[in-house]
C-alpha cells in the first residue's frame, strides 16, 4: 500500500532561527508520503540567522497543506505584527490536519488567534507571553493539544519532530528515524534550562537578551489587541 500524501509547509520569515526548522525538517521530510515546501512571504531567497536559503516558495502559491510548522526566532517579533504574513498562517492552518510550531513560533500561532484556550510550549524566556493570546503556557518540551503540537526552544524541535512522526507513522517508524539519524543526545553540561543552568550563566543570558524582551512583549501585546 502506498503512503498517503503528506504536504508539509515550513513557514519562514526574516530573522527565523534556522535550527528551529532544519532540525524538524531533517526528520519530518522522511515521513512516508512527505512532500515538503519551505516558504516565505515573497519566495526566492531569505536570510535566516547567518545563512541564506534559496528556492523558497511564496505563500500565495500554496493553496493548502496537511502539516504547517512555524519555527521561532528573533524575527518573530516583527512577524507577529505583519498582517499579510499572519493572514497566510491563518489560511493555511484552517485546512491543516496538524498545526505546529517550535520555540517562539508558538507566539506567531498565538498572534494568529489559533491558541486560545490551548496548552502550548515555547522557549522558556518568552513562554509567559503565550498568555497574552489566551493560550496556556506549558513548560513541557513538547505539548500536544488536539491538532496543535508545539515544541520548546530550538533543540526541542527534534523531540517535537519525533513525537509528531510517531503520531503520524507509528512508534516503530519514529524510532527508526531516531536510530538512523543517531539522535542520542548526551550534552556535556546540564545547562539547557533555567532551572538547571548555573546562576551566573543564567544571569549573563538574561542580561544579554534583556534589551529585546520589552520590544517583544510590546509586539505581543499589540498583536493580541488585534484579535
């Protein structure tokens, strides 16, 4: 029996964090029947966190998809306020079987009015802002609420992709993906969460990104007020 077609769209925007989508892309593109489209507003080329991606499809040229994934990134601050971009997210999400995100991509789903009353994950530093959109912030690394599946910050995108692969193709298939891609994380430090990072490391991180926090919250509040 042939695999059912599965059209996956990764929705990019300027300033996206590339690992937020290349990690999940590596796994989800191997699903049975998968056809992957990587898109941005105008198509063509787009810079993403130090890399330039080419051959992207314009949103206007995508009629529908089965799985929509919104990565995060510092550009999410501006993306939340882009009415044209948000309109395409709303349109594609309406007919999708799965509506998903990684990292601060969930803030974009929130800005599109898609997470009201739903549990959702996000990068720990911005998770509380989900509440502005009527979502329920969840500290889990991967959160499923109906057809909505959201992952935490950046590297959680791989756990997210494996969870989604298991939902779509079964545990055995997902475990085969994990084995083939040798996903057996063993980090040299236990500093990946604020609860486990040394206090001085956490303080440096918060100081480094502190200037961007008010701007993102202001953008989230503006986007939420439009709903």
